[in-house]
C-alpha cells in the first residue's frame, strides 16, 4: 500500500529534494575528509606522545637524558611540520566547502528561475 | 668532563631514582593502553557516523528511507555493544592502574625500611 | 503549490514515519550523552596532562623532581578514578541504548499488529 | 643525606640542564596551545553536530525539512569558517614552534662557544 502511495509522489518530489540531496552529499563528503584529517592527526600525535613518554620514563642517567632530549627535539620538529601541514589542509578544506556551498546555492537559484 | 662528573653520581642515584623510573614506566604503559582504547573508539565511531551520514544523504524515496533506518538500527546496535565493551575496558584499566600504584607504593615503603 | 501537495500527504505519512522519528530522537539523545562524556574526559585528561607536562618541564633539581613525582602520583590516582567512572558511564549508556532500542522495536511490532 | 649530595651538584648541573629545561617549557607551552585549539574545535564541532542531529530527528513534514536544510546550511557555513580559522591557527602555531626551536638551538650553540 505504502509503496504505491509513495511511488506516485517520488517522481514529483525528486526535483524538489534534489538540491537538498546534493547538498547533504557534499556535507557528508566534507565531514568524511575532516574526520580523516583529524583522526590522522590524533593518531600521529598520540603515537609520538606515547613514544616520548616511554623514552622519558627510561631516563636514568645523563646518556639517556641526552638521548631523550635529542628524540624530543626531533619529535617536536616533526610535530611543528605536521601542524603546518594539517593547518593548511583544514584551511583548504574550509575554503573548498565554502566554494561548493556557493556553487550549489547559485545552481539552486538558477534552477528556480527556469 | 660532564661524562665523568655524571658517571660518578649515576650509580649512587640509580637506587634513589629507581621507584620513580618504575612508576613513570607504569604511567607510560597505561597511557599507551588508554590512548589505544580511545583512538580505536574514535576511529570506529567516526567510521560508522560517516557511513550513516552518507547513507542519510542518499535518502530520496521511501525505499532508501527504509534502508537508511535499517542501517541506522544496525549501526546503533553496534555502537551500544561497543560502548558496553569500551566502558568495561576503561573501568578495568583504571582498576589495574590503581592496583599497580598500590603495589609500587608498598614496595617503595618496604625498600625504604630495609 | 508544494505546500498543498505535501500537506495532503503529511497526515497520512505521520503514522508511517512516527517510529523512525522516535528512534532518531533516541539516537540524537544518546549521541549527545556520549559526546558529553567523551568531551569531558578529553578535557579533563588534557588539562591534567598539560599540567604535568608543565611541572615536568620545571624539574631542575632534586626538590622539584620529588615535587613532580608527588604531583604525578596524585594525577595518576585521579586519572585511575576517572577511568573507572567514565567506564561505568559508557557501559551504562550502552545498556540504556540497547534497552531503549528493544522498547521501540516492541512498540513498533505491537503498533503494526493493531 | 641525599639533600646534601644533590645540593652540591645542583649548581653545577643547572647550567648543563638549562637549555633542556627552556626547551621543555617551550614544548609544554606549545602543547597547551595546541590542546586548546583542538579541544575548542572538538567542542564546537560536537555541539553543532548534536544540534543538527536533533533538528534532523525532528523532521516530520515539509516545513520541518525545509527548516532543517536552512539550519544545515547555516551550520555548514559556520563550520567552513571555523575550519579556515583553525587551519590558520595550527599553521601559525607550527611556524612559531619552528621559529622558537631555531632560536633555542642558536642560543645553545652560542652559549657552548663562550
């Protein structure tokens, strides 16, 4: 029963819902990219932090203290580089998101005028 | 110069620092386990959420709406199960942490008395 | 135009969509609770970690080293307790989620039979 | 006993450890800033997502669907802007981190030459 009922309105509603669907797919795609960047960052940051924590916990004399500081320096250098790159990725993603929104809005307005 | 200086104090300080080192290694090990549980949880939750977001964005008729709701039900069921298991893991980790702290404290007290 | 079109189907579809809406509201409510628990945990863990990192960075003699270890012990004790409590909250939330799902499923089946 | 022992080496070791302490304080300060940016981002993103999830769960007719899409558009716009700003903050933090590391390295080299 419902199938018949809804089949009849599906074709009519498709045009109505189309911009919303296109928009929601864009949102889903961008959230997926954002989640990937942030999860990768969390993973990499956690891995480095735990590694440093374990190295710090091994410090028991001057040699291991110097080793720890050298590895700390290298870890922080890597982190700085990652922050710069992640920052650029986020900024770029935000900009792409904005551009896509504008494109969809314009298309919807055009479609409404036709 | 520093090497000689520190070599002479290393042996004397080793006994002094030993409980702290043992304790810091325990902290590092437990933080590593905690990080693993939380990163796995974040990964799994994000994957499921993004999957559901993409499925929701495909809803355009009654069939896809019913499909979405079925997949939502299954996702939520999986999430409930994961929450229960993660909760048990965290509680167990916290308890292990406490027990280990107590053991280390007792050993330190004993060593100090000898 | 659309308003008339959709108004006519709204009443008929309300009964059809009602269980899905009820279910989605439950999902939203539980995700909100889950997010609150995890954000609070992340906040508290980060605050403690940064505090310890700052205290560790101040270590420059035996007194500050002993102070750091005392504060580390207290931080870890607090963390253990938090893990136990967060674990119980997550397990409980997962169980509530499961119970609610079951209730909704049973009601939907009953409603379908009437 | 230990106090006397360590007091005698504290003055000598202070100069030796000073760059490491300065460096570790820099690390702690930068991790604190990074944690603040990421926690704020997680908080804001979660708040918006949960809000949208609750609004989505209320969709039951065309009016609420249109309302949801309007609020979705505004949420995504806000998110895009936040991504751009957070990205800039992270990139800037990474750059500051790098610059500070370089300054400390140079000072350490200079001090060693004196």
